C-alpha cells in the first residue's frame, strides 16, 4: 500500500545476498541493530552495489558475523603484542569474493563459465589472494558504547550500531596485491604525479614529526593529551 514497494523489494533482495546471520551475533533479543543494517539496503536499493559493500563492510554486525572484528596485522602481534607468528583473519576476505561479488568461477558476460585451453574451469581467486586481501581487513574495531539506543550497555564494548573505525595500530602497513597482477590503489595518483606543492593547500594542518615514518607517528601519544611535552610543532596555513 506504500509508494516505495520497488525499493523495499530491492532492499529485501540485497539483504539476501549481503547477509548477516543472527546465530553468529550474540544479540538475539535486539532489533534496532538489525534494522540499522537493513537500512543500508534500503538507502542503496537503486544505487551502486559498491556503496552497499562499503557500508556493510564497516558494519560491526558484518565484522562479528564474518570474524574480522579486531583482526590485527602480523606486524602488530609480533612487535607489540605477544611475539607470536600469526596471520590476519581470512574469513571476510574469502566470503566477500565467493558470496558477495565474483564467485568461485570466472564467467563470460552471458554467464557461461570460463575454461582454459585444457577445459578446466578458471577459478577467480587463489588462497594467495585471500591471504593478501585479509591484510586489507585488519584494524576494524567497534566504537565505544553509548546511550540512546536499544543496546545501551555502556559498561562493555559492544557498540553494534555505529559504523566501525580503523585502529591504525592494528592495520597492516604493506601493499596488497589485486586480482589482475597489480596492487590495490594502483589507479590512484602517485606523489610524483600531483602538481608541485599540492600539499600546501589553504587551511591544511601539518605536524613536524621528526624522523619517524611509521603510521603511528600520525597519532598523538596519550601523554600529549595533557599538554605538548615533546615539542612537536603544529601549524595551519592561513586560508587567505
């Protein structure tokens, strides 16, 4: 009886593809978090499928369902945690290809399965691809819990409503290969390709970090919250 029947049908169809399973999420008695996830499909029912995947990937429900929540890079675990030899969680890296996008077998435009010269079906990805992509899904973490929504357990760390953020400490720092023999981000401009002094934009904020090239250097040490005791220089260009 409503005037958005097509949108609702599209949203329902998308929710059957980019799924989260209640049995994998320890929140059987809640509804708002699942409705919020379903709203992703409603918003993008007539939009770009990539936008659906992006929002779903940042959903704490998806991260809990496919176990990449708080997945950490080997570098972080080895250097800063307990010295173990480990690998990031591979579950979502596999399922986003197998279930949500390209599937297991390469297809022609008419849906015919592709075969090589020996008649063998051509697989779309390998275990090595999964291992590489798993490093792209490191660092995702829930925000702190808050009030004013159904799951208001502010004593825990179970914010399943707000989109996740990336904890740069856990993030894998190294390049990730793609499925075409290159690397993710190859189509973005290189530093040598941008105009001279591109970084000197009006209103830009800059910090003199010294000789530390690591990503951690982009975040203030906790001690700096109570005043700059290390002499780090900060500047903002005059918008004029």
